[in-house]
C-alpha cells in the first residue's frame, strides 16, 4: 500500500467509521480493535503483502490510544489460487465478533485461530483474479487464522503462506502483535474480534 495512504490510515477516525457501519468499537486498556484493510483498487492476484493490519487500543494507565500498522495479506497467495484442490477461500469484509482465539496455527506456533463462523467467498476457476461473487459465499469455520509468514525473514511474495488466512509479513511485527494479544487475553479472556474493511470504505485521497 502506498506510503501516503498509510500516513492517512495512521490518523484515520476508525471509531467514527465503525459507528457508521454499526460495528462494535472496543475501549479499555488492551481491549483491541483489530482491523484488516484490503486494497480493493484491483482484484488481480498481486501475490504481495499489500494490505494493512491496524491494531488500535488504549495502553494500561495511559489515556492516549496507541495504533500500530503492519503489512499483511487478507487474500490467498498465488499458489492456492492456481493449484488448490477445492475453491479457495477469500474472507468477506465485515466484523466478526469473538471470532478468534489464541491457539496453534496448524499445531505449530501461537496465532489467532478461527473459533467462530466467518463468511468467505469461494473462487475455484484457478486464474489470477479474485472472484468475490456473493453467490459463492459460505459461512462456517474454515481455519481462517491470523498468523505470520516466515519465522526468520521478511518474505516478499505470499505464495503458499495463505490459503485465505490473514498473514503478517514481518516476523518481528508478528511477535509484537501476539504480545499485545496476550495482554488482552490476560484481562478479557481468550476471545478476539476481527474486522475486515475495504480501503475504499475510508474514502481517502
């Protein structure tokens, strides 16, 4: 995502947008608002981490809010779009209340794993275009987790790191993200809401 867009996102009033959409906005120390922003300017499979994850929250004993921004993908990589045995999942924008919990991604490492139903489009024609057809939407638990790409380095292409999950590009950012999530868990329990919106929802210049 372009640098000038990221700068605007850093200052954007998400609380106002959530109110307009009828979404829940969380307040209180380490009560996280976890927001994926999908670059919907094209439906082409870029195979890049060109979406954004925003985590907005209040710090303990500090009234000023903190906002962190990470590069992610909210869409499956090229590998699964071209070679998946079944139609590939693409998460439908929306707010999914208490949809995730801290668990193990594929039994290997800590991540936010899907715990309640979400909606996904199913794209099965194996081309390099994301087909977000409302007629293909399914609702259920499909393993749409929030996890990292490589543990050791910053990868530049999504490839098989996502079959529909929300995937953080930088492993250092991911460590920070999970440490923030652990603090929410300590205070509020093991339930996390994930909200996915389109970049066009923000009406940025």
